[in-house]
């Protein structure tokens, strides 16, 4: 029974890894749509968000089934509960990528952000998608210890880019008016929240693996 239970946990982990892959790709595509004003790509991201919602539901259903049928304890219990927690966070990451794509839809055919901010948003997209990629590697490779610290450092980079956007749109040299400033503020917040979710997932995965919250050992 224990071997079968381990197989079930491995399948749950693979479902979770598939979700992080999808979230990373959604962020890449949403950023591409943002920087190119590509409505077709934006619609692809928005339309694909429901698939991630379905994956979350499937993860939760399988996890709750294991809890009911196997009554896991200790590390196994932490692992199953972590899947439920992380699936919700990763699904939220997909929502945030879809929000970015939604701004492209609303602004089309105009570009959402001025050219001077495009390099910052390009970097935001690269960093946040890479954070989701690392989550996939942690889940599949099992090397989750240290993942929280690594992604926390990446999150600091995102915070710095967020601050850079805010400094730009509030400076005396900003010449694009209120609407682009509001759009940039919302967009950078979506990227920041995406990064925050990856850190939350990494923290829970590390706790599930070690039994101790990162930073408390």
C-alpha cells in the first residue's frame, strides 16, 4: 500500500509541475503580448486560463481522495496538504498572467505601456517566468531545500523593478498622462503578485519536505 501511495504522491507532484509550467508559459506569452500589442496572443493567454483552473480542481480532488482513503501522517500528510495549498497559489499565478493579457485586450490596438518602460516590463516578464520555471524544477527534482531563499532573492529583483516603474511614472519627466500611469501601476502589481505567489509555493514545498519553515532552522 505504501508503494502505491508513493506513486499517487508522485502523480500529484507531476500535476503540480505541469501547472507551474503552464503558469510560466502564460507569463511569457502575456509579456510578449504586452510588448508587441499582439491581441491574438493576449486572447490565447486569457482563453487558456480556464485550463489551469481545471488542473487545480483535479489536483485538489486527487489530494482530498488520498486524505480520505490513505489517512497519511507526518511528512506524507504535509506533502498532500502542500499540493492543495500550492495548486491554489499556482492557479492564481495564471490569473495574474491573464490580467496582464487583459490590459492588452483593453488597450488594443494601442500599446499599453510607453516605449521607455518596455525594457522594465520585459525584465519583469523574464524574471517572473524564470521563477515559475524554478518551481517546476524544484517539484520534479525534489531539491526544494534552498528554493525559498533563491526565489526570495528573485522576488527582491521584482520589487526593485516595481519601484523603478513607480519612480518613472511619478517623476516630473513623465509626459504620458494619467491613463498610461494607472495602467503601468496595475501591470507592475500583477508581476509583483505573481512573484509573491512563487515564493509562497516554494516556502510551502520546503516545509513539506523538511518539516520546518524556511529560515527557522
